[in-house]
């Protein structure tokens, strides 16, 4: 009795194992595609560097602001900076000069532009130019400055390139894998973007080499972080049975 029960259990196990193997074989045979991941990364030297300059004492009188502004413009001119093309003046509504007068109309405050603090945004084309400006601005005790942002004139073109390179890498990977088992790929039946990122946020330490030249490498290009473009795609290719 026990022997018969044992034989039955073994037979059931062998049948189950055989069915499982058949199911796996059928599943592999019916899966006529391969999915692979492709990744790409590009690092760009920024060719648009924006530096925000403002006066330390924004509560100063307008007359003094005018004289400070004139001195700043002269300082920028000495560096061959085109004020008509490379300088943008923005008014900061969150800060007023000392002589500002708020005029209330239906609980709405109205302020003249001349009463607002100014931000002077200077655009440079290279890290070398930015370094020269930084060293000059450090001599002006009436101002503070910070990195506004970094950018690249052909950023969109490079974004497209990094996406294409990720898909090309996926294709190359699929061809390599399928050739190992005597197969080849056909057309792509699915292209899914998994990740597409652009890192160009200005670093808080971006001016460290200008302020402390003995602390780190003082090469201008290394003073500014690069713009990093990344792309990751999942691509499905149909298989061709040779």
C-alpha cells in the first residue's frame, strides 16, 4: 500500500515536471522578441554663463544708486562686455529703496520701477570670460554677485543626439545577444523612454576656485560644472528565426 502510494507520488511529480518543461518551451517559442535597455550620456561645457550682480545696500538713495550703477557699467566696459547685448536689468519687486512710497489703490500696492532694487544679469560666452568678470567684481566692495544659471546654445540638438545614441546602443546590444544564439533582430516594435534628464543647475561652490585659488585647481573651465544630458530607453525588437 505504501509502495503504491510512493509510486503514485513519483509519477505525479514526473508528469508535473514534464508539463512544466513543455509550458516553458512553449512560452519561449511564442516570445518572438527581445527587450534591451540602451543608455547614453553627454557632458557639455557651458557656452552661456549668466552672473547676477546687485548692490549690497539696496536701501540706499536713488542718487547713490545711479553713481554706483555708472561705476559698474564702466567696470563692465573695461572687460569689453557689450552692455546692449550682454546685460539685462531686472527689477526686484520684493525689495524697495529707502525712499520708496507705496500708493494704495483698492488694497493694491503700486511702486514705480525706479524705486525697486535692480539685478544686473551679465551673459558670458565661456568660463574664461566669467572668471575674468568674477576677479574684477571681487574688487568692487559695493556689490554682491552669484551664478544665475548655465546653458548651451545647442542644448536641444544635443538632447536629441543623446536620445538617438541611447536607442543605437540598445540596437547594438540586441544584435550582439541574438547573434550568440544564432538569431537576428528585425524591426523595433516598442521604444519606451525610461529616463531623460538634464543637469545644469548652478552649484553653490561654483565660485570656489575664484575666491580661494589656492584651495583647488584654478583652471577656469573647472570652476563651472558641466551640463550633463542623460537618456535611457527600453527597446523591443522582433526576432528573426534563422
